C-alpha cells in the first residue's frame, strides 16, 4: 500500500468515528469496563468456590478416616 492509500484509509476511519456523538464513547467505555469487571469478579468467585470445595472435601475425608478408625476399633474389641 502506498502512503496515499494509507492516508485515505485513515481519513475514512477518522470521519467514520467523528460521525458518532461524543456520549457514545462513554457508553462504549462503560460497556468495556463492565465486561472487564465481570470477568475479573467471575475469576475471583471461581477461586473462592474452589477453596470452599477443597475445604469441604477435606472435612469429608477426615470424617471417613475417623469412621474407619472407629470401625476398626469396634472390630478389635
């Protein structure tokens, strides 16, 4: 592409974006920011859920081990 073609493309893009009202840029920025925060909070929520699941699993395994010990002691007596 030549320099003339590039300047023509950039002027077309510039005129396209300048045809929008100024407040539309704030709306688009708000949408992008909202999407970013949603993704960030979803990732944080997944981490918290994973920690909770691991803790519940640990409690379950401990209860199973205690039950095994109790049954083993009951059969020995």
